[in-house]
């Protein structure tokens, strides 16, 4: 057991280096050089009990990972020079991260205990996320009125300012039978750590916790989502994280009010109307696109004599335009090779769509050019090749290359 297990509120500690080995750590895809450092004790919590590990510093050097390996805390420290074995170093925890984890973890204990005792909802696991956390409930769903009642009870416990204590038991102590969560006890002499919420819960746990429920400030149960194996996830936020969550909600609400030009109470109604109008507009737009594509196909069929290569581009349009046009002229693919492109907007650098119609031998010759010049990624089916492209800026070059390969002037 480390000092972080004994006192969750301790932020600094002096300890000696017992081992220091060169290592690397990957963070956000970037490889960081440093050392794995083992100390005589630590104030930095190694991951466990569903709680992520702490961040902090050792002699001012950042610690990016703390793991428990064979009852030792292994700290990955970003430093060029190793820390000498036997040297006394100063360890400091990132308090903002620690405090947040203490609040969320204690909130989970409280929610799980009340959910089981008063609503017969058993917690099977939990996840402490970056912005919200969730408890996995052994039920396919939890009704909204049950969630509301559960939230009311847990916040009443917070208002009662119940104490939260760390208790240590010998592994053969009969008092352990009163502990709610039991795991298979390891074959060690170390005592078992239990978190006690006065009158509410006794739970084996290695994580960091607040010393009083009042330190949670408040808990908000956000929503329930279905999970695998007939279970569900109950999402929640607590403490400072709840205040940040609320601040973000207010910010989004203000933005929506400015966009919709109406009060928050009308946002859902107005968005519903906009969605309905958008569907009708899209339907009307598709009708126009279809009419234009059919007209373009008719205009081509009036050309006499028909060309061996035909190129058509819509500066702004839908892929439906290319598909409808292709369907109308597909029967003429033995006579004419068709290149149809559509851009998402008028900019030549905007993403787009390419469709080529022709004989198989022609398509096989032209597809590599599309992949090279336009970075096209698509599929070939029967007499046509269709692909998405990130940009149509090289369309003219692509068209010239096609004509060259197909032996057209």
C-alpha cells in the first residue's frame, strides 16, 4: 500500500529511487523517451479499481504513466538523464486531476450503493471517462422515474454530509463479511482496504476518495443507454465536473438561441420544423437534379455524329446527377466513353465524385490514372467506375490523360 492509498489529500511526498530503467511511452501517437522509475513510496495513484492513474511530477519532470507491477508503482518519467538509485526525490501530484477522480469515484460508490439497496439495481462495472462516467447496471433498462428518484436520494446523502473513511482489515477478519463487494483475496499478508460511507456502504476499493460526501457538491444522473448482454449504462457527472458540464450546456444553449432566434424553450420545436423543411427541400432538389440529368442525357443523344469521348461536369451537385445521367446513356457505352464529375460546391478544391462509363478494357486503363491524378478511391461494377475524390483541382489534367490513353485527340 502506498501513501496515495493512505491519504488521498496528500499532494507532495519525498521518497528514494530504488530502480530506474530507460523506457519509452506513446502519448497521442507520439513516442516519448524517458525512464521507468520505482520509488520507496509514492503519492501518485497507479491505475486500479476502475480509476485511471494520476499525473504529476518527480523532481519537476512530468510523469505520464503510473502502473502497479508486482506490488511496485512504476512511474514513467520524461527525462533525459536517469534518476540516481538511492537519491531522494520530490513527488507532486496533479491536484486538479486527482480531485476530479476522487469526486467521480466516490460518486460511483454512492450511486451504486443506493441503486442496489433501494432499487435492486446491481452495479457490475464502471468507467471513469474524460468528461462523463458511467456505471454498468445488471438490467436491460432503468426507467426515467427510477433515475430521478435515485438522483434525489444520492443528493440527499450529500446534503447530510456523511463521512467517508478508509478502513483496513486483515484478510481473515470476520468483519469482512459485512463488506458489500468481495473479490478473491490475494495470498499476501497485506491488509484489505475498504471504503466506508457512513451508514450507506462498505466496499473494497484501492482508489482515491473524498473524506466527506459534502465534497461531492452534487451529482447529476444524465441518461441511460442500452449495453451488451442485457445490461445498461447509467451516465453521471459530479462535483466540479458537473459545473463544467453545466457551463458547456449554457454556452451551447446561447449559440442555439442566436442561430434559431428564439428562446431555449422553443429550440426542440424549431429544430423539428427545420428538419421537416430540410427533408422537403432535399426532395425538391433531387427532383430538379433528376430533371437536369435527364435533360443532359437527351442533349447528348441529339449530337450527330456522337463523339467517342464525352465529358460532363457539375460545379455544384449531388452524386444522384451522375448516376441518373449514367443510367440514361449506359446503352451507348460501346460507342462513347463518358466522364462525369460532380463537385460538392463550386470550388475546384472541394471534394467530389467521379464516374466513368465505358468498355471494360477502357475502364481498366483509366482507373489507375484516376487513382494517380485524383487520388480516387472507388469500385468498378459492370460498365462503370465510380469513386470519391478529395479534390477535383486536377480535373483538366485528368481529362487530357484519359484522352491520351484512349487515343483520342
